[in-house]
């Protein structure tokens, strides 16, 4: 039976790291966020820049080429980047948490040593591909086939909604090695080279998160060497599930960053905008909105960093991850909507960052496992002894 966990406070070293990332994001990301959003394209040089700083390696052990630190430091990185540009942070999230994370934790030492250094330096860019037209939350319905042929596998089929899929050099692809859909067994994960013959990519248009490029991937007789298997031939996806559980925590951190940006915009607007001879903040209704937004953000951040702390301590954090992801993503939606409402017509204009927060937030509720799934997992945990 899991006991209630206290809210953590950052160490001086962690606070110093937050300040470093915040300064970088404020000077190197935020001034370009609107332009990157309008251009609908990812600033690819950001990977190399973060790699040079050692930040893509945060949360990875030094023995495998990482920069050290742990889940809390990775939350800090993602939150502060998302505060400046959620779409940009999403690309870094997929690259580090999912692609590099799966290679670090599940791949053979030979494959890990071949690819991971390039990902952590930013010289290579990574993606994670499991969604298909009939396999979203239910990955057991995946139909992309991986059939044995000689010393490798041949992929035939497609994937969709793949963040970083338009430009990734390494794509971790979930493919079916068994002909029986509906099971977690018979699902392999293959590290596919982005230049592989038989791999095609097409750009997908979306409502928000515009800088993060989304792709549909097409595999037509695409040969992948057997040495590119991440984990077991029939169990690779199951072995990667802990990576996805960790992803819910870091997705919550991304939501907190977006929500923080929206709240800051609302406070600034309420302070500076005058109506009826006084600032908007003179109105109690406005102040109460700001108070509710702040309370939800603080609660979300406490849950996210509490789950990250549990992860760092080797505790069972799976239910904490679901709670953190659920609360943080819905807090981001609430705060972004209230920020837009408080800005009125000004926030509705295309040059306002507030409308970007509003477009960006919703995907966080169904990405990394829809919130309905999180509620189901939380309820099951409660019924089997979990204590909040």
C-alpha cells in the first residue's frame, strides 16, 4: 500500500540548473517562438545547441555518455523549454524521453553505443513511431508488419502522428512480428535509419504545436538489419513500456511549462490593461480567475515533481505518473482558456502568444495515453490499495 508523498523542494543545484535553462529559453527560444509557429517548421539547430550544452544528456548516466542528473532535472529542462515554446519542447521531449530513453534502457550495448551518443550530442535526431490508423491508445492493434528475411526484417505498412517524423535520423518503430493483432507479445521495436530505402514520409497538418513536425510514415519493403532490434524480437514493445510510463511524468512537466507561460501572460495583461479607469486586476472576478489558475498550476507542478522524485528514488511511481499527467494536462487546458478569455479580442488575434497556448494545450490531454486511460489506471490502483 503506497503512502501519501510530500511535495518536494528543489536543491540549490537544481534551482541553479532551472535558472540556466530559463535564461537560455528566454533569450534563445522565446523571441523566436511566434516566428517558428508561423513558419510551421522545427528549428533543427536547437538539437545541436542543446547537445553542446549537455542538456540532451540530462537524466542519462555518465557511463553511457549522458550528463548525469535524473528525472527532476529532466522535468526542469522540459518545463522551461515549454514555457518559451511548447511545440519546440515537444520535439525535444520525443527525442530525449522516448527515442533516446528506449535505446538507453532496452537496446543492446552495441546498438546503444552506436546510436545514443549521436542523439545525446544532437548530431542525430530521434522519433518514436507506434500510432497507426487503427492503433492509437490500443497499440495491440498495430498492423505494421516486420517479417524475417535473411539477416534482417522487412517492414511493410504505415505509421501516423509521428512527432519529428519528417526529419528524424533514427526512428524507433513498433512493428508486429506475430500475425495475431490484439496482443502485446509479437511486437518488436526497431531502430530504423531515416535514410533507409523503402521509407517514405509525408507531412501532416495539425491544429497546434506547429513547430513540432508531424509525419505519416510509409514502409514499402523496407529492410532493417536484425542488429537494429531494441529489446526482444517479440517482446521489445513490452520491454519499452517503462519508458512510456516515465513519459507521462515528463509530459506533465511540458504541460506545466505551457500553463506557466499562459498564467504569466494573464497576470501581465491584467496588470497593464485598463478598463473603466482602472487595471483589469482591480476587478475581483479577474483576480479570482488568476487565483484559480495559480492554484491549479501549483498543484500540477507539485504532482509532476513529486512523481519525478519518486522515480529518482526507485519507488513505484506508475500511479503517481498517471495522476500527474492527468492533472497537469487538464490544468494547462484550463489556464490557457482562461488566459485567452481574460485577454479578450487581443488574445484572439493571430499575433498573440495567448492564442498559441490555447491551440497547443489540448493535445496534452490525449497524448501519452488519453486522460480517460489515466483515470482508469488510477481507479484500478485505488481499488487495489493505492493511497493518495
